[in-house]
């Protein structure tokens, strides 16, 4: 099948990550994935949730939201959906999986993912961009003398894959995602270990052989994304 933007079935959309996008946040970036754009900011707060007080352990958590006109019709402010909560929990889980939170000290790093334009893949772009913002925030803590080193044990990124008319596609735009027979969101570390696999048969069931091919396709895309992260964080993160 032919894709609207002309790219191959196994190709990512054009991706650009601009670090230090917000001058006030300890860490931030703008991630542009095709026509999807998300601002990811990391803020350091000198406190932790009640269940961690007195433990010496820190916390990494996330919030996610879409601007009112980030998609084709206006989204009313203040109406967070179950989808919103599910995505922000996913972002938080993904970042905590590669962060040694015991070494942060009793402080919280808040990750805010603000979608300014949505064209599919907002959750995966949020994870990939948030990792950059998190590392820059941790690097600031290190420079300020609060921690000895950046307590991150691996890279993490995410992408989507799907099946449309028996064709396997990498990195679905909205038009593709909305008509996919099967769609999946995959979160993976730099060592190739899975953090999360979200897969659904929307219109047709799928076989294990197809799932294995989708996971291999996602791995290919995530390796490219992590390669970009490594280039951007060269000199900051040494793993």
C-alpha cells in the first residue's frame, strides 16, 4: 500500500527534537514527529508523595494534556478523560523503568507533556521527548551539586505499529491509526527490553507471526529514535 506522506511502510516520520525549549524548566524539549508536536518539560520539586516521605527515595511522574485546538475539533479545557490518565501513567512508568529513583534524593521530577498539535503518536512522542527533558533536569541537579551522577541506567523511546489491509506499518499518523485493523504502541529500552506493549485488534484478529513481525518493526523504529537521543545527549549521559 501507498502512504499519504510517501514514506516506506517501515519508515518513521521526520523527527526533530529541540532541547531547552522552555527557558524556565530544569529540562525541556519540543518533539516534532511528522505533524505531531509535543512540548515536554521537566520540573524539580523538593518534596515527594506521602508514601515516600522519610525513605530517601525520589519520584518521577507525568502529566499529559492536549491544547484546545491541537486536533481537528476544539477540546474543552478541564475535561480530562480516561485516555489522558492512562497516557500520563504510561509516560511515568516508562521513565521510572530506566531511572534509579533511590539516587534522586527526596525530590520529585514532574514531567509535563503538552500536545500542541496532534496527528497520531502523541503518547509515543511524549515518552521519547520526555526522556530528553528528564535527563537535562537530572543533569542540572548534578551541576548544582545535589546528586553525584545522572541516575539513568538506559535510554527509552516508543513508537507505534499497525496493520492496514494486511500491510505492516511503522509509526502511524492519525489517518492510518483511525483505520488500522490492528494497532500497537511499544515502549522499549536501549538494550532492547520491553517496558510496555499495548496491542489491539480493532477490526480483525491477528496471528502470533504477525505480532512478532510488528514487534520487530517497532524495535527497528525505536533503535532509530534512541540513536537520535544518544546524539542529542552526547556529553550528558554516558551509559
